[in-house]
């Protein structure tokens, strides 16, 4: 289960996502993404777990121009590694276990 909040600023909108991001959350994430216009800053500091599909969804948003703000070091590494082509969501021989990404506590 996730919690999504948006905070509108003069120059951008902050989208905060916390909880457990799974495939079942895709419709909600897409709805928020479509409802927000202009510059977007993603605050993922409260994201506790993220499925492989969730990583892809977040990466797509970043690829579309969103900026990553707060996040766990592990998720930041995974998103940067995805951006650089370091692992594939279709390959079973991924450098990072993509099934469930859990930040260290």
C-alpha cells in the first residue's frame, strides 16, 4: 500500500510517495502523473519497498523529466543503474535483485 501526496510550489510540484510500491499501484501512480503538469520533483524518502515494475514506473517518470529529490541510497543507486543500462527488467541475471527492493535500515 502506498501513500501519495502532492505539494504545489511556484516553480514545481513535489510528489511524495511512501509505503510499498507494487504493480497494483500502477493505476494510481499513472493517474497522479497525468494530473500533475510542469516541473515535478519526486520525494521517495518514505518508500519502503519497490517492486521491479515500480522501479520501471519511477524510471519512466524520471526519463520524462521529473527530478529525484529525497530517496534511500539503495533506490537512488538502482534508479541510476537502470538509467545507465546496468540491469534489465527482462533478464534473470540482473546485477541488483529487482523482485523486491528494500532499503537498508
